[in-house]
């Protein structure tokens, strides 16, 4: 059973990580982001404030590629960076007000897409999925 659960998780993660799905989400949200920058943007929003190292570890990417994407997002006015208060060598990133507005558009598109995907699920099924995903996450910590 555990192996089947793991396979199902790999299937789910592989769908979520597909670049064509990122491009669709970007188009659905009506925002102007490259797919690589989109993933970093979403990661920053999820972890903020976050360091380049923590973000790279979460994404399974190398430090320099994540740092380059953060630079692009900062140039676009979507994130701002500053030195960590605990170690000035560490660069911390957060969304700007404009980044928060773009994130709201992305969240609305994501919500519409999830609503479509779960349209034939009952409230109880959705709630059970949510609770079980949270429980699995905590068990894997």
C-alpha cells in the first residue's frame, strides 16, 4: 500500500511540476512571467520571508539559478531583497505590494482551476483530502 501511495504522490507532483501547466497558470492569471521565474515567485510567496538557500533547497534547484530568477523578479518590481538581520551575507526575499497583487491574480486562477478539477467531489471528499494531505505532510516532516 505504501508503495502505491508513493507512486500516486509522484504522479501528482509530476503533474504539478510540468512547465506547460505553469504556462497555463500564467496565462489563466493574465500575468507576464517566465515559467522559471513563476516557480521562484510562487516559492517566495509560500515561504516569505525566505533566503535564496532555503528557496533553492525547497525547489531542488541550485543557488545561482534561483538567485538569477530572484534578480529578474526584483527588476520587475515583484519582490524585494534585503540582508538577513541574523547574517548579512544571507539575502532574504519577500513580495512587494505589486507582487502581492500579481499573487492575488495567480491565486484566483489557481482557485478556478482547482474548482474545475474538483467539481464532482463532495465537500466531505474535499475536506478528507485536505486533512489527509496535511496529515501526510506532518508525518513526513
